[in-house]
């Protein structure tokens, strides 16, 4: 009999919640089978079988468990096969009927008794939950809640806004899309333009690329950009590494790879750490305007929003243009208003003149 224990999941992860057992109690499992999915406050982790045998489950779905805790066991060896069904007894041979007496022959034979048909058990009716339903908050949701509250309490968050004419980005994407897909095998999306614009703005205004550690301000000279991704279990922020050194195609491929990992629940802890700045795209859900909350210990976050056809003044006349509101939330303890506004205007300029980013102008 071998115990199933929760393995170490990282320095800062003490445990998690069993979100799903992939086998039932008494099932046969083999080495390498994924037994359960454990949801921590950072990532979802899979626990696999180290032995083959029969599974016994000790902790149910929804239980909180600690690293090293026993959640079940495996009786080593193949599960005992099911006992063969007993051979059916031969049906008795009916005796030939005896000749009836004259008086008995005249009597009608009694009608056979009808065998009662078994009544099917009524289907179980789900009990109504009433006006409310309670469910336990997952570790990831608790972590998100703690992180957001901590950001509000420990940082002086201020948001500045601007708007961006997306005409040129949309025209450039339309012009290059076919050749881009043929060359790189991925589509040219909006996010790579925003990532590159953020890199240019961070270089132009390095005061944004800092983090606070105690009473020190740490200046960062690298450009690992977090991209907020909404999943069924909550918001995660995988980090695109060294985006200043990557092409648009490499950034798009990194984004697709993270999207696939998030869908499969295979985002790892290193994927979520070390970012210097975050981009949040509420526009994919139709958000017109928002005030994003910074992701500590970062000092700023950019909010993208939905593209909307709006009338704007262009060279003294009114035109209908695809416009997007941009929002930059920043920690006013270390970032001044002038720096924040300059940063956001630089992003606006990059997006309204995207060809410059392609040629490095």
C-alpha cells in the first residue's frame, strides 16, 4: 500500500484545494496516470500515480490539503479481476401432460397468472437550493482577492486616460495579415502592437519600469511584460520574456502558447512571475472604459478597451474613426503625474504610427 502525497509545488506554495479527481475510488490506475488536479493560489498542478494498482481516495474534491498531506493510497499490483458469473442452471424439462379425465376435459383451463412487471424506481429529483447557492472560494480566487485588496491598501493608485485612433494599426494588420500568416503560421493580432508600444514607452520613460521593495525603489532594465488572461477559474497574468528582443511574430506565438497552456490548466509558477508591467485587455469583453488595478510589486498597468466607431475632429473636420480608450493606472508613490501622462502619450503615438515600431524609428 503506497500513500498518495501532495508534492512540493514551489517555495511559496504551502498547499491547495483538490479541484478534481480523475478516477473513482476503487479504480485501477497505472504509473503516470493523472490522479487529481490541485488548485493552488497561483497555478493548477497535477498529481500523478507513482505506482500501479487500486486507488483508494481519502480526501474529496473541494478539500484543502497541505504539501506532504496524504490524500489517498494505491494498493500496488493489478486490481483483482471481477469474479466470473455463476453458470446458469439448466432449465427443468417439462413433463408430458397426463391425459385428462372426461369430466376434467370439459372444464376450461384456468388463465395463467400475469407476472407483475417491476416498476422502475423514480428518478432522483434534485433538491432545490433555495434562493442562494454557496460554494467555497478557490485558492486562486482567494489569492486574487488578497492581491487586489493589498494593492489598494498599500499603493497610491491613480489613473490617467487618453484615446487612440486605431485606423493605422487596423489598416496595417489588414495589409500584412496574409503574408504574415504564410510566413510565421500565426495571425498578427492587436496585442503584439500594444506590447511593442509598451516597450517603447518604458524605454522613453524608465521611471515607470520600477518596483518598490521596502523603502527602496528598484530600477529594472529588462522588459518582461505580463498579459492578463481571464480563465474559468480566475485572472492569471503570464509573462512574455524579453519582449524588447522579440519580433511581432515571436510575441504572437508566445501569447498563443500561453493561451493553450491556460486552457489545459498547465500554466506553471515560473510563467507568472517576474513581470515589470502588465497589459489588461477588457476590450475583448466589450468594456468601453475601466480603471485597472496594478499588479504588485509593479508600478503601473495599461488598460485596453473595445474599439468603437466614434466621431472625432481630424484636420478641422469631423470624421468617423475606430477609437479606443486607454487607461494607465500607476503607483503615485513612485510615479509622478507628468511621467504617467508622458508614458501614455508615447503609447498613443506608437499605436497611431505603427510603421515606426516595425522599422524601429
